[in-house]
C-alpha cells in the first residue's frame, strides 16, 4: 500500500519549481508529512539556500501516513518531468521504506496515462532551522520587473547594491565598462494591481549581492507575478515567490563580504568551524541571548551567519 499519494491538477507547477532550483541544487530531500511536501537545500558554495513548501491543500487528494524523506537527483527528476504535458494531472506515489518514487501523468484531454519510476538516493542533508526574522525592508514588486533589472545590470557587473530608503529602492552596479542604476518608488495601479510596487521600511538598509545568484533565482518568475524581497543588515536576503494558497518558494542569499573588498562569503551559511567558535564566543549572546551554549546547532549556525557579517569574519 502506498504511504504517500499526492495529486497535482497540473504538472506545470512542479515542472516550474524544479526548473527554478535545479541549477542551484543537484541532490535534495523532499520531506513529506501530513502538512505537505517541503524541500530545503544549500548550494555547494554555501552562499544560497533554497526553501520550498507545497502545502497539502495544493494537492487533491493528498495523503501521507507518516513522515518520509524522498532523496531525489534533480537532473533525473527534470528528465522525467519533461515527459509530462503542462496540463497533465501529476500523481506522486511512494511506499513504506521506498527505494523508488512513482510519477504518473494523466492527460486531461485523452486516455493517455504515463508512468515513471525514479530511483531514490540516501541523502544526508543537514536541516537548518530558519528563524522568523523582522526585516528592516520588505519590497513587493512585479517578478518580471525584478528579473529585468537583474538581467540588465548583469550586463555591466557581477554585483548589485540594493539600497532601500524612504525615497524608494535603488538597484545599482559598478562595472568595468560603466555604471548603472534603477530606482523604484511606491506605486499603486488600481487597474492592474499585479504591477503594484510596495516598500515597507523600518530603517534604511544597503547590501551588495551576486547578480549571478539573483538571475538564477529569477528562473522562478513564471511561478508568480509578484516577488517579495526582504532585507536586513545582518541576515541573508530573502527572495520569495508565493505559490497557490500559502505555498511558497524561497531563496536566501548571503551578501558580499564587506570586509574583504567585496569577495564572496562562500562559507557564510552553516560553517561548522564557525559554529564551534560561536559556541564558546561571548558574542553569541548578542544574537541568541542567554543560554546560547544549550541552543541547537541550527540556531548556532544562524548566529554564525550574523556574527560573520557584523564582524567581517571570513573562514
């Protein structure tokens, strides 16, 4: 008997999610429980983190009798998903202690039914607890506009500075052939609300990020007409694409290390060496409060992120 059965009305949703993350992450666990299917994985350089949640209500029907992790190679999954038409009905099935996951594609217009099995992998993947964060700036804007800005500025530079003030949000870059900038202000379009530009600000913030990663995140543009950018000086940038219901696809990106002439902070996320140092470092109390020495490893990893940015630590 199947332990997991999850049916999507359109295969297009999963196809677009996998297409958006497959160049950042190669192998990852799809964590299934009664709430839905979640995924969390870091890229190889530990600069970016992907977090996806497809809530149970996104499927019809959805059944998961107990928690199960499906370790899947995304290149293999992409190959199989390309066999599905966008409007096919997609069903995921897995048995207890599975070594394969079954994907069934049913045509919505004919009697065609296709079935594929993908071999599962045993992936030892650390799951970071991402804390709820109060961001200094939250920007909601059309996802196509964000994609256009990132692509345009990448023609000039490898990095972009994102500066949010009460005047608006400014994307700027400095490159060998010249400089460029795009400034956006709060804007409400009554006739086309999908074009609205909203900036919520508690304090000014300015950070620099790799355009290569941001352009990669923009592969999720087709999933949502709106993207949300959340910034604070001591935490990763959050780029969120809302999916149907309360499902989402989120990307977290470490800023360029300001203490090393703009070099990538390639170990900014979850470095075990820094985590060990943090455990014995009184500075931890600045980020975790009392009792830091008893906190879980994932909380210490988040503290390490913040300490590295604040004190320009590079390991």
